C-alpha cells in the first residue's frame, strides 16, 4: 500500500496533501511476542462491539501475530465480515476514528476493491498498531485467511518456512506492497494444498 498510497496522495486525492507518517513505515519482522494473542483478542472483541449491527460472520484475529511462535510485523490484523462494507464506512467510520482508526479509501487500497481498510497507528503516529480489514459476507477472502492462519497454527514446519520467507523479504523489499506480494505465492501454495486435503 505504501508506494500507491504515497503516489495517490501526491496527486492530492480528496484534498490530502501529505501521507501520514505510518504510511512510510517499512516492513520489519520482530521475534514472536507472547502478548500478541491477548492484544489480538482485545482488538477483535472491541471491533466486534463497534461493528455488531453490521457483522455477518464475525471478527477474527488473522495474520502472523495470530500464530503463536511466528515472527511478525508487530501489527495486529483483524478481519470483520459484514453485510455491506460501504454501510459500515458510512455508519461506523466516526466511531472507529474516535478510537484512533484511520480510514484508507478504496482508491488507495490497490488490489482489494472489495475491502474497506483501516489502520490504527500508535501514539507517535509513526507506526502501525493494528489493521482492520472489513470484507463483505461470503467473500472468499474470509475462508482463505482463516484457512492459511489455521494451517500455520497446525504445522510448525510450515510456519518455520513462512518465517524464513518473511525474513528474506524484509532484507530485499523495503516497500510494504512488494513485501506482501512476495508472500502471495507461498500463501496460494498452502491454500491449494489445503483444498486437496
């Protein structure tokens, strides 16, 4: 998102003249932190409360911080399945913003037009604390994210392979979009294997 976010902001989208500091943050892998699980549950529960009127399949803690023992960027990712993503933005955005969430408009969230994305920066505004992925009910991304997370949780060798890939990508990719793209082949391979089981 960073390169695209910055290039679109440079074009003065919606009157924005400058990207927030967290948009410049480079991917950095941290050793596993045993507090990530509890932090993920706290964020998940709060989002479930805030979005309760719109939820379809619930809210889940996803991403590497949801896999015990896996090195990760220290950012909690949660995914909310809702009946109407645009209704959530219209009706709940102000509630989310009061709790420190920053909305990333779809034109800045390249590659995921079906999703609405929020970032919660830390107190300094320079680092991301959490991501909220709001997705429409029934979207295949819900099942894919949970399947991948559960595969890593169930197979320590697979999780170790993923950790090695992530470390290598942070050495070669300084852009979050390139880092994420670099992981996609591995993710797709795991999902294909799970479909065969």
